[in-house]
């Protein structure tokens, strides 16, 4: 995840650890891939992070998690992209109590 300030890793039960990286999105992606032995990685963030990675062409899939909780005014996921909005192909849906995860491939 890409926070605005340094933060210690967050270890969850089951062996998953979230690492928080500050700096440029390219550096965060390189660090994540290096740590994963250059296998697939998952980066977490909100609309601003997604927009930055889309603009840089640095990802090929995304998971949008929908939680029925209203916080402030929200942020438009593809704001400012005009005609450059990505073409998405739905790959799958996972429903769980209180959240729905929709996985998309970026097409083209």
C-alpha cells in the first residue's frame, strides 16, 4: 500500500503481511515484485493510486471492493481520464459478508 507517511508492516493471522511503501508508484511496484521473486503482486490503494497506475500503464488487472459504507463524498475512480477510460472485462466476483470483490482485466 502507498500511504503518505512511513508505517510499519501489518501482519495478519494466516501469514499475510501488508507492507506500506512511500515514494513513487514505479518504485513501489519494483519493490513489491522484487520481494515476490518477480511473481504477480497486488497493490492496494484508493482512487488516487488506481488513477496513477492506470495513467502509467503499470497494471493489467484490478479488484474493486464494494462495501456498503458511505464516507464523505467519495472519489471517482476514473476521474479526469475523459475518453481514456480503461476498457474492463469482468473476470469474477467474490461475495462475502459486508463486501463484494469484483475482478477485472484491463483490455487493450
